[in-house]
C-alpha cells in the first residue's frame, strides 16, 4: 500500500487522479455492460424460440405475453410487430424498424465512453510524462548540474510512471470495448434476421409464414434483393 501511494505521488497527483477516475469509470462500464449483454443473451436464447412457436400457431396474445415477461431489445422489437399485426404490411415493417431504432442505442450505451477512455488514458499518461520530463530538466538546469545523471534518471523514472498508468487503464478498456462492440454487432444482426422472420409470420400467418421464411432462406439471391427492414 505504501509503495502504491508513493507511485501515485511520484506520477503527480493531478495526472494520476485523472487516470484513477478513468479507471473507475471504465470498470463500472465494463461490469454493467457484461452483465447486461449476458442477461439479454440468456433471455433471447429461450424467448425467441417460444414466441416464434406461438406465432406459428397463430397465438398472438400468447406471443405478446411472452415478450412482456422477457424484456430485451429483441423481444421489445418483436412485441412492436405483434401489436401492429392488424395493420398493413408496410406499417408493421415500419413499426418493427422504429422499435429496433429505439432499442439499438440501448445496446450501444456507454460504448462510446469506454472507447474514449481507452484512447484518452494513453494521452493523459503521455502528458504526465512530458510534464515530468520538463520538470526534471528544469531542476537540473536550476542546479547547474548538467552532469548529474542521477538527478535526470530519477526525474525521468518518475515521469514514466504516468505513461505506464495510462497504458494500464487504456489496454483493458480497448480490449473490452472491441469485445462488446463485436457482441452488439452480432445482436443487431440477429435482430435484423429475426425481424424479417417475425414480419413474415405475422403477415402470412402460421404455416404460410413458416413456408415463406423457408423459401427466403432457400433463395439467397431473392433475399439479397429484398429491402432490409433496418435500412
């Protein structure tokens, strides 16, 4: 503990305090994002299959209740389509698209902050090193001790503490940022695919909707020509 406090002081209270604040915020975001993405993944694995089965049987009310019992971006999007099932196809698609537009920012929440911390922490550490080196060279100059390598080496060693601290904060933040971004991209892709399937089930109903989904998957060229609901 004593060495940790000494290192904190050597790096400069202002710079090290900024890096400490960045690390606390990053840890909070990482824990919150990990728990949130794990939760919705667990929900979607079970609920989507149950809702799809209910829609294939034409049990729309049951499907809507399942969505309410298992809230997640995916289920909220599906619920929006079910609620508009009596409307024309275009309005159903618009409703699903609008719901997805509201849910996607929830998935991406705080990712920008985490990415910013990953980049800024390195720069803050570098700034601390530059200021520390300036102070070290200034001290040597004021003492007329240009030949004193001990003073210079000690000053530079203290200055490099902030660079090391900045990298310690930045590297894990960057790793988790890329990991979460990849997970969110996969969820959005799954939402896109599910949206098309759910709309087909709602519009064509039961077995007809299931056949329509099967035909789309067996005809990739036709699927590519089909306008994406999220565009």
